[in-house]
C-alpha cells in the first residue's frame, strides 16, 4: 500500500506537466477575485429558482455568475431548480417560507409561477425574473427582467442565415414543452427567406439526438443549415453531419468550450450567445442594488443580455473564458 | 405400529383464529418500518434546517407530499395486486390536457371537459388492464408501451390542436372558478396555507385502506398479488380485479391532472415523465413488496410524506440540490432494508 502511494507520488512529481491541468486551473482561480465581499451591507439571503433540469451547462454558468456577484455583494446565495412546473412552484414557495431577502425566478412556464410569485411580492420579497418570461415579468410584479427576447434572438438567426446564403434550414428543439424554444425557431422562420423545418429530439439522451439529426440529414440532402438551440447539441449535430455525409452548416444558440473551439476550426458557422453569466450576475447585483439603494434598472423594460452573434473572429478571445466556465 | 397423529383437537385452537397481542399485530403491519423512517427524517430535518419547523413550511411539505400521495395510494394497491403501471406519470398530464383542450375547443363549460377527461383517463386505465389480462405479457412491458404512446400523444395532440406545446388558457371560461375550488383551492388555518389536494389525499388513502382491509375486493387484491393461479383456482375473478386496480390508478391520475390544470390554468405537454417511478418509490418505502401480495395504502401515504419532507427539507436546509437524487436513492435503500428487517422480526416472533 505504502509502496504504491510512494510510486504514485513519485511519478506525479517526476512527470509534471508545465501546461494545463488542475494546477493551471488553481492558479487562474487565485488570480481571479478571491471571493471576499467588496461591500459592508448586511448579509442578505437571495434565492434563485430555475426551470433547469439536472446537470445543465447553461444553468451552471448562470449559477456561476450569480455566485460571483453574491461573493462580491456579501450575499448568501441559495440555488434550486426543477424542470417540472409544479415542483418549481413548490421550490419558490419553500424560498418564501425561508423568508429570503430577494428572489430570482425563471418564468419558462409562466402560468404555473403566477400565484407563487404574487405570494412573494405580497410577502414583501423583491423578485427579479431571468432568462424567460419577459412578457409576464412586469405583470407578475417583478422589479425587472433580465434575459434575451427569444423571438428577437430567433430573428437574428434568420438574418444571419440569409447573409450566409442558406436555403433550407433545420431547427432542432431539444426540450419539448419549452415555449422559449418554440419562439426561437418561429423567429428564425420569420426572417429566414428559405425553408425552415422543426425537428424535436430527446435532449436528455445525446445519442438519440445525434441519430435523429443524422436520419433527417440522410433523408433530405438539400438541408444546408442546422440550428441547434443549445451548445451541447451543436457537437452532436456536427457528428451527425459527418456520418450522414451532409454539406449542411451547423449553427447554434449558446456557447461552451467545445463550441468556441469548433467556431475557431470553422466546424460551426456561428453561435448566438445570450450571455448566461450576465443573467446570473446581474440578477444578484440588481437585487443588491435594490435593497441597498432602491435602484431598478431597465425603466420597466426587460434588460437584454443577447443576442450576440459570435463567429470564428471572436471565438479566439472567448475560448479562454469558456474554458473556465464563465461564457 | 405407528398411529397417525390426528389434529390435537382438545385445545381447539386453529392457528388462523389465534388471538395475537395488539403489540404483535402492530409489529406485523407493513407500514411500521416507514413510520419509523418518517420520524427519523422529520427529526433529522428539524435539527439541520431552522425553517423546516415553521408552520408555513409544514403546509408546503404537506402539499408536496399530497401531489405524490394521491397517486401513490392506488399505485400501492396495484403493486399489492402484483402489477406495475409505468404510464401513471404521463397519464396525469394526459388527463389535464384532455380536460383543458376539450373545454377550449368546444367552448364548453369547463366541467364538461373535466367529465370527458375522466372518461378518457378511465378508458386508458381500462386499456392497460385489458391488454394485460388478454395478452398475458408482463405489466412492465404493457405499461411501458402505454407510457411511450401517451408521451407522444400528449405532445402530438397538443401541437396539432393548440399549435404550441402548451394548452391555451381557460381561466376566463364558465365553470373554471367552481372547478378550481374543487381541485386546486386552499384554506388558511392560523396563517398556514393548506391546499385542497391534502384533503383529496387523505380521502383516497382512507378509501384505499378500507377497500384493502374491510372488503372482499381487498382480499382479492392480496390473493392475485400473492399467487394469481391459486387465486383463480379458488374462484377469485383475477381479470376483473386487475382491471379494477388499473381503473383506480386512472381515477387518481384524473384527480392529479385536474389539480395541475386548475392550479396553473395552462398545461405543458411534456411533463409527468419520470413521476411514475416516484409513485412506485413512495409505495415501496411504505412497505409494498415489489413482487406483490404485501403492502398497505397507509404505507404509501407515509412514503409520500417522507418524499415530501426530503425534497423540501433539502431546500430548507440550504443544501446544494445537486445531491438530491443521491440522497433520495440512499433513503430508498435504507427504508426498504428497514422494512425487510422489521418484517423478519415480526414473522420470527409469530
């Protein structure tokens, strides 16, 4: 046992890598903010309740942004999520029971959240909505909404596809029942001059996503653009395109490290980013501003964090940020 | 020269008529293990989470438990009868969708949609039971097929009829308010909100318990779950019993579906997937055997309550929700082990 341990330690000392790995990550983390709060306001508790499923990259970045802001603003930050409307409403109720000082919610399923958000505002808890629900946010009594207007983002995609001279596109929806996703594809359809088709896939099952796109590309050789609605699915689409021997250009919503490298390698055409980090960061920061100074941003309109079209030109700079999980 | 020993009659005690002490009878109850588990979970969260013991939190926990418990009671009966229903989760969503879309498309009083939804949901339950008894395939396979078909139907029909993935709002239609009172109202008692689902849950568990312990049908359930062929041989109507059990699950799915619809007014077509396992977990934690023939309805309620306490307790304790599923799985194993141990002890002392 001891010999094995010594051998392992010895090997790791001898075989040091001067680049990358855990150590590089630690150095980067040290160089970043040390997590000390920069203010002397009381330690408020803010809760964030989202409609995310388990293990979702996008929401991981939102959470990171929120935690970074909470660290700076001396906030105790609680995060919970559930992709079922009823469960999400119950989680918001639980946050109200805990008498939090501020609440951040997503309104992907607005009707389900209506009553419970009203309860929060009645209890005097300031609410900020993020990511989805720009239309309902004000009506439900939230201070402001931070996110991307999905229709506008979709329209930006349609315009970009036109600029790239595409004729027949495929929109891959990976979450059945998500109204925001429907709006994205509808927006793209609206501004796109060519033909746009929707394809539903099972987002929680990557091989199935790949197989579905593959089948569609094999069945229709005229498809020259595939738009996925989430970064992890772009990769599956690229693989499907290779297998199907298709000429289609793959474009995607959202960023991650793989998308950034794929953009640099020209494997992807473009990405539409809605800057999730900002959504988490600003939500916490704006709640803090409201409690500290009564400030509200946005003048009663949603504060937009996107769409930002990213092509191979910008990808190089963003690659380092995606690697540390903040873009 | 051997004499055949006859039954030692004089004492006249048939072992089936033997009086058992109340304590022993209590120890022999299927739900005993889960009650111990529930007490443990309650004490645990009371210690680690300050806000868990607030009265308002109790309302939230009970609501969470009731949404599972309403389904767990008939699912427990079905499992005692030796069968599964993997379509129970999406059936709840189907029931809500039918109700909402029928009312909207026909511009009918909302109660008409509610009634039509009951018929459709019961028909799906009957289909499950009928297919099972006709094909002799395991219920696992039959209901897995129904589960997938319903998932597709939910989305396909909703898209076809409403044009989007969720139904249209019916909150401004006639009958909505009265239906909301029945399926999704709440009362405030001493500043704490109690949802009407808690009442539905209590009533359903009471009925299920009465059926199991006090009626002939209840005996049939135990018989078909324990040994279907033997039950048939002594004249138990196996087919009718099993179809009846599936109808029970369908009825509860209808209640849950109407609650979804009337509390949120709009139904998302993609929901409900995966909940069927949660109902089964609640029943198993409550002492149902996965092989059938043993269990109780009260146990399913305790199982649902444990589930509600855990899912919300983790939030009150301000833990990282990433670990929730792990915690749940560990709890399932512990509860089942405890059940098995308690049962063994009870049987050994008989």
